[in-house]
C-alpha cells in the first residue's frame, strides 16, 4: 500500500493507474473470438490439460488469492469450495452461479454478463472442475431477459468451440452449463431459495444446516457463488493467487465492481481495487456530487447495508473490515449516494416498501414485520407519525433481526434501524408534536 | 447415554431427537404452530424459539473448558434457535421461556406479529375454544396490540372443495395443510400463493380439494382458516361434549372423538393412535354421523306394534322356546361388538343351534391400503375370532327353502337389505331382530324388534382388520337408565355435561334402544338360559381369560389406545 504519484493513501494503493481486468477496455470482448485473442479460456485449458493443476490445487490457488464472495456476505470462496464432501461417483454435484442480482442499488453482475460473459463461463467451468461438478447452473434474474438471451447466444458459441460440454478440449473433463431464468422475486437471490426455485418449487429459503455443500440442488452437494466471484477465478489462475492477493485491501483483496448510483455526476459501474476510499469513489471516480451539492449520506453496499452519514465516511475504505468498524458493510459494492436535498424519510419509505413487497412470507417476523415497518415509515413520511413510532420501529427491528430462516428479515430491518438512529432528528421533525410530554 | 440440560434439569436421550418433540414428550410445553410430529419441519412460524448452548472446547487440549468452580463453560449461540428443528447433542444446554427472558420475549414478539394481521374474529370463529393461536396468545402473547393500521385483506369463505372452507385472513401460513397434501395424503391439491403478507393456501387453478382425506387439514390448522363446510356454525366447541371412541365405517377402526350436543352427534374428529391411524381420519368417517341421529327407533315392537321391553323380551323368549334349537338361524353381526356377538354364540349354544354366522359387507375397490378398507364393517375380525364365520348364502337359502329354518335371530344387521333373504322368504318364519334404524328393510317381516344401541351409545370392543382390539365408550345418552353406561359416560363428563348448553339429560334426542348386551341376557333369562354378567367389562374379562384369540384384551389393558391381539389362523 505504497502511495505513488501523490495518489491518496488508501488501501487500494495507486488506484489511478489501476488496469481493469474484469471489464478490460477491449471492444467486443463478449464475442468469443475477441475473448480468445485476449487470453480467454487459456486458464481453463491450462487447468484441464496441464499436470500442474488438479481440482485441489485450483481450490488452493483460489484460497491463496484471498478471494471473498462478491454477493454480499464476503465469505472466502476457496474455503466454501473445500466444504464440498469427498467425491462419490454415484452422487451428482452441482455448481450454481447466482446471477439473481436484485438488491436496489446493485447492478454490477449485469455489466459482467453483458461485456464479459465468457469470463463468467470460464470461471464457472473452473469452479466445476475444482469441486468436481459435472453441471453448473447460471441463475439469472428473470427481468434480465435481454441479458439472458445474450448469454445464451454466447454459451452456444462456447459449446461450438468445445469449451463446454463433453470432453472439454480433449481433457476428459465434461461439464454442462445451464442458464436458468429466474421467475422474478428478490428472495430467489438467497442461495437456498434459489435452489428451491431452480427445482421448480416455491422459493422459500431452506433451514440451515444442512448447508448447500451437504444438501443443495435436488438434495445433492452444491456450491453457490456470485457471478462476479466466479469471474475472478480465471484471472486468479491466469496470473496467480499471489498477484490477486496483492490487489487492494489486504484482508479483502481483488478487483471489485463498484456500482455507484444516486446524486453523483457520473453514476455507473466502475472496476477498481477493494479498499477504495468512499470519498475517492464519490469525488474522483464518479465525478463528484451532482450540482456541487453537499453529501448527506452513503449506503455503501446495496440498500440493505447500514447507511452512513456524510460525517461518518472520513477515511473509510471499501473493504469488509473497515466498513464493519465504520458501522456498515461491504455488501455488493452497490453504493447509493445522497446529497443534502435528499428526504431521508421518503427514501426509507421506498426501501421499506421494497422489503415489504419482497418478503417471501415464510417466517412470521419478516412477513408481518416488513409490512408493519412500511406502515409506520409511511405514516411518518406523510406527517402523521407519532414520536413513539420511532421507538416502535427500533423495537420491531429487534423483533425481526436474527429470528428468521434467511437473512431477509435482517436486510429489511437494518436500513430502518440505522436510518432512524443515524438521522433521528429528521424523523422526529417529521412526527406530529406529542400532546403528552415525553418521559 | 448422552445428556441434555433443559432449564437446569438434566435429561438423558437416545438417538437424535429434536428439541421441541423432546420437550413435549417430557411435559415441557413450548408454544408452536407449524410443527407437526408427522410431517416435515419448515420452522416457519418462529414461535418455538429457545436458547441453545454447547460446552466450550479448549482448542489445544480438545477438552471442555471449565470455569473456576469446575463446571463446563457453556457457549450460547448468538441467535435463538427454533426448537422444532434443533437436534439434541450430548452436553447441550437449552433455555426455554421458563428460565430465559430473551426466549419469553421472542415468543411474545412472534405472537404479536402473528396477531397483527389476524382478524381476531374469535367470537364468530369455529376454531375459538380449541384454537392453538388463541390459547397460546393468551398464555405467551403480549397484552394488547401496538398495531395501528388496516389489516391485510385476503379472500374469505372460499370453498376449496366440497368439504373444506378457507378464510385466507385467518391463515398464519404455517403450511401444515400444504404439507399434509404433499407428504401425507399425497394428493398435492394445496399450495401457497401470493407473496409475503398476502400469502395464503389454496388449490392450484382448476383443481378441487376433493382429497378423500381433505378434512384432516381442518384438524391440523392451528387457526380457524380451514373449517368444515359440514360443521360450520353448528355449535361452539364449549357447548359440546366429546367422547374418545372409534369410527365404524370400515374395518380399520380409526380412532376418533364423537362430538355431541343435546344427544346429537354433530362432528367427528381424529384422535391420534400410532397403532391404528396416526393422526388422521378419512373424510367418510368424519361425515358418517347422520346415521346416529336420524331414523332411530322409538322402542321395541312386536309385530310392528309398540311394546314394552319386558313384553318384547317375553315374546322373543317364547319364539325361541317354540321351535327346536337346531331350527333357529342365529346371525351375528360385524357391526356389533365382540361382547354382543359372544353372548349370541352363548345363547345359540345353550339352545342347541348352530354356531352363528355373520353377513359380510365387503365393497371391493373401496379400500385404499391406508385408512379405508374394502370391508365396510368394524368387527369382522372380532366375529372371526369368536368362531363366527361369514354366511354361506347358498346353503342358508337352500335350508330356508327346505323349511329347515324355523326361526331367525339376527343381531344388529339387515338380512333383507343385504340380499340374504327376500322379505317373502322371511314372511312365514318368526324373526327376532336388533335393528339400529327404522329404515331397516327386515323390519316389516320382523316379529320382535329389540332396537340396539349404536357405537356412540354403547360400551364394547371392536377388533380391527389388523387384529387391534379397541374399546368404545358412550358419547350420548339413551332413554334407558343403565348403570354401566352412566358410569362409562361419567368419566370426565360431569364438567363437560355440566355446561348449560348441552342438554344431554333431556329426552328429546335420547333414542329408546338398548345395548344388545342388555337385551340378549334378558331374552336368554326368559328363555330359561340365564347369563349372569354384570356388564360388558366382565364379558370381555371372561373372553380374555378363556379364549386365546382375545388373550389380554381386558378393558383395563385396552384403555384408550387398544391392544394388538395375537394373530390366529388365516385372515378372512
């Protein structure tokens, strides 16, 4: 993390001279010929045909890279792969790639699927090889219809060139990739309900344990990774885990796609190392605040991650440890930026509406609580709130968090808890004056 | 044996039980809704939360860490766990709401959530009074509500099928009904639709919920979302009395409760018995109660004219004495109890007649290999064990035509309707009959009719197709005063029948009939063959003692769940 050329001291190091690897500046990279010209499928060929690689060494290389899941929870990927039970020829195993990106503020996987689909396929094939799976599913959210047909077209090309299917590149390794179109619900992005959905069932999350590595798709050992996570794998094999581990923040390394939206001059998906200063991302990468207004708040990693006030982001960088200490989370790296004119109550109302609408309804606290939260925030937003509503909101969050099968209840409660506590004065100002003195 | 500590008390356990079931088995009540012991565990209601801890293990020595008093250090999981899905493990420490404020608060919180969108229309809900949500809300729930918004609106009074009505708003989405059709009845006729707080169970498009076991979902629904179309709004639960008994529509003898008000059977619900029917009951068993209430006789008749019981007994005895014993055809009944059939065999033997036969009522194709059988009678196996075989129709008819049958004594059946004899064939033969109904087609040619008590009015034993002997108890009162019946009804009755809503002592719906174990000895007495039994209990005790086919089947042993008899010979 040495600084050069007067660049700010961040964990991302000299991010100004960073060269993109996930979304390199290559024209028509989605075409298989172009992808091949730029070293595409070489990592796969190397892994499948060279004596240097076997499934275990691929997993070890990914472990050595320090790659952590990009889907939100940041779980170490190599470790997750090693949870798969020993190979039993009678028991099928599956890889699942989670492309059901639907958290508000998150739109990075779409970019990968559009501009570098073969990197995703190559990553999936390498992961299948590492966990000895003969089939990999790519579950893409149904609303991404155009991207699904785009991916399917490119997958056909990969099949035609022999990178996918029977006896890949003469190595004896066979693997099918299947693109599965989601049926349109946020909950399908939760890994266990994604598997239920894939099986054609109602997408209710499963109780864990058993974990997917024990009982996944159709009850068989399964590994589920995010699109961006798997896209990193070919890069790691091509250039080495040590190279990857050196990029960005030491304990959360690698390139990451920052999806910056909101009141900035240049919203969009940006590839940079982890550990970028939030202020750099806003003021340098995204071109600063729109209209030169002041920053009010940042939601660093998708709508469910705790909101940070402008005065809380000094020196805060985008990696799991730093953000945790700052009181938030890395999430998916989908950063929402709000300027001083933002009505934070209205914003929260929209967020609570989303989680109310998307709660699957399996568990009581989430099913009932998410709607109740929206009711109360709506009432406050409309100027009919009572001061006691604020404490009730916090109370309801406590009644929801950690009491459900999956983490959707937490995702629904955190924005409320942290927005109300961190912007309490604005909420109080919106509530009707109490007729009874407090106390 | 591995040990688990629940609320400071240590229990031993075997296998891998789940915490909730283990607690329930050991008398620790944990509130729950979605969990059902016979079905998969979705852990969706989040009501049965507990605190779970395991002994902390020292990483270096791999031994449990001890505190300064030498007790193992317990590391509790940061989140509360659902006890229904929590496997017990050796050394585990569990805190329930009895010792943990956190758990008690969590249970209260979940109940608060469950109630915010629940209609709270208990005053007009059939489930009120035996509603798990109502009961547990009172026991574990919050006082009052902090919810100040419109409740969610969902479809109400939807007929899911011919027998089950849905009220979507009352549903708490425990998915028991859906799991029942998926896992138990396998009809897969129910599913959850919509999402989130608008969720409710319904049939898929174009499907009718006509599963022959559909009404079980009414029993297992923990709220009043699924109610019986047949029973809707007929009576409140606290206005009725219930008696544990068995159903008699087929040879399975599924265990049930008969729900009675004013001596009318209004409803039949399942009673769990792992040896017979688990938790379930076929719909046909549940709806088979009209025959207990309708077309019932109003006392004995001689040649179709009303008579007193004594007159009828005397006339029957006279008939029996007037013909030679070997000329009397005794017909036992697979509808009647073991005791009644046994007395009949004794009477036949005393008079020198052949061993009684019974009329089989078999409907091929009716059985489903589960709780329905081809045999539509409850006691064919009991008859067989008494040595009463099915009638040989050809031989009996030949005997009748040859004039060898001088009299017919038929227990609790209908030989004419069953096609054994035509009414004309019986016209010139004296017939003594113990009928259930005035619609009995043999009645017009019957000389002496001694109306018999049905399964809901008597005490007795039935043996099901698997050789499981089970007792029945009176659920409703008959006109006659009988000490045995009163005593049997007595158990648990004073409180229930003390309700001002159930006028069981009124004569309005009391049927003027008698159990055959009253009528048969009375006739035998007058015919000169006294049978000094104090009641069915003593008859069964004698059988259990003397007949190996009924070994062990005393009333005490049978209790509420019955006794599996030793198998004897080939099944019928």
